[in-house]
């Protein structure tokens, strides 16, 4: 049954998704760890193309299906092996089109077949408190940056989604943006990186007029049924 469901999902994806142009998919060259030590998908600077260098396949699957990497289950090498994936986006591509295009790319080049499960998941919700916000709103278009000082961290031009991802990566716990705040902000955290990586992160966030609260809710998990380690065409 699972094989049939996975195959049906694969066929539906291939038929419905718009495709990338000029696609290049290959195992990353030695030294990719220095280019992309986190294995994650880098921030895109060029809206006309994707350039994922030194990424794990788990990171690409999580982006394609709109889940965090810990919600992708499959062979260990999905997180260990690295790939270089580059492609041009068609002129009429919208940001919302990209996940489905990634799904088709994974099906075409890695023969990826998956099925979904729903399970309870604990996460931290980033919310706005009743206290005044202590963050400076900035204009759109600035590139997000981070400066690590000995006694504080400076995050520049961060959206709340960016901030939630930073907190998740730093603390090792899923963090979901539920602030409802639009735009980008300059954020100063008067804490060391070691404190952000500990339970003290809750206090650091409170100083900004925000809150971190633990919740449990049903969540989608991606179960990999089939995937090729060597992409087609290599």
C-alpha cells in the first residue's frame, strides 16, 4: 500500500510541477564543508536562480515539502552527504512555485518517493508579549547579517521568520514564528551565544518584548521510501 501511495504521490508531483531550467545536480566536491558547514540551503541573493552548494539532501527535501529537517525520516546519508544543485527559474516563477519545482527535481534526479505521516510534535512558539517591542524596524531589501560580540549579538534586517530560524538553529529546538509581525528588524540580544544555546534564551527573548512558549501539536512528517544516492546524469 505504501509503495502504491508513494508512487501515486510521485506521479502527481511530476505532472503538476513547473520545472527548473538549465539544471545541474552533482555530488559536492571535497571541501564543501568549508563552503557550507551547516549543510543547509543558503540564503538566495539572485531571484532568477537557485545555487545550493554543499547542501544535504535532507535540507532540500525539507525545503521542498515545507517541514523542518527533523521532520524528514530516511537513511542517515541524507544528512551526511553533500550536493551542489543549481538551476535557473523560468521568468514567470513565483516564490510559491519553488517548493513544487524542488519536489519534481528530487523525483527526476534522485528518484525520490515519499509518504507523509502526522504525529505530535513539541515546538517553541515565538509570540509577541504585551510589553513594548525593543527592536528597530528597518526598510525592506537590506541583506540580513549577524555579528557575534563577546557580550551581545546583533542581528540586522531579520524578519521574524528569520529570527525564529536563528533561535531554532542555536537552541536545537523547533521554533515557529507566531508573532504576526511583518517587515524586518534590527535585533540586539544582550546575551552570549552560549546563553542563547541554553534555557537562558527565554530570558533574552523576553527582553525584546517577545515570548517563547512550548506547545505540542500534530505535525507533518516526511518518510522517504526510495531515494538514489547518486543523482541521474552523473
